[in-house]
């Protein structure tokens, strides 16, 4: 079963799986299962990284509002817009829309500049707001990475064990397969 969410592309997952399989070169079905586990961990880790980014991005409107909303609301007074929203609600709504649409990022940057607010400060405040959630994501990512590393170590240990078994079978007591054969069948030369 592929660990895909409804919006994720199966072709992207398949390409990642093919790349991991090419890199690991599984020798049997057990190693293939471990290679798939590594792929799943990479896939899930990437998704969690996106989720971290999205969590901070979702806090940007609140950060903008907190930084310039009060100043803007003082300028606008307690006026209400056409929808009956207060100036503060209007600012929050507009900044939320502005941070989500690329076409209006420039006006938002201009607004921040007008109020002498650095974009990095906005991002820092957004990160601070999202920090509890981001910390949980980091913990989950760490567990996923450990699971992937465990699968890789399992493949490596299995290969080392098989190599040792092969050496022991081919070299036997006398140190070589020829010695073992002559010991069993005698030297008929």
C-alpha cells in the first residue's frame, strides 16, 4: 500500500520508489520490502517538511495583523466596511488573503514597508505562533527518519550476515571449497 494522501501524485511516489530501489538494489523480496519502507519514510518525511512550512505560512496573516492591524485600525477608526466588519476584522481578512495570493504579495510588502515592519519579523512571529505545532511535527519527523534508518541498517546487517554465511559455506573447515571436496571424495588425481 502506498502512503499517499488524496492530493499526492502516485507517479511522484513511484519515481521515488524506483530511485530508492535503483540505489539499494534489493537482492530479494525481504530487501525489497525494506527498500519500500525506506521510500515510505522519505515520502512521509517530505510531507512533514511541507506541513511544517504550511503551519508557519498559515500564521502569517495573524502575524501581519498583530504587527500592523492596530496601527491600521487606529488610522481607519472604528469604521465598518460594506460587509459590516470592523476595521480590525477587515485588516485580518485582507492580510490573510494577501499572504495567500502571489499576485498581492507586492502590495502587502509595500504595506509592511509603509508601517516600517520587516518581513523577517513577520515570519519570525508566524514561526513563534506555529512553534508548538512545528515541534510536534519535528518529533514525528525524527521518528520517521529513525524508522527509515532502521530499515537501511536491517538491509546492511542482512547482507553482512549472508556474506558471512556464504564465506563459511564455501571455505568450510579447511579454508577452501577445494579442500572440503577432496576431504569428502578423496584426492583422485
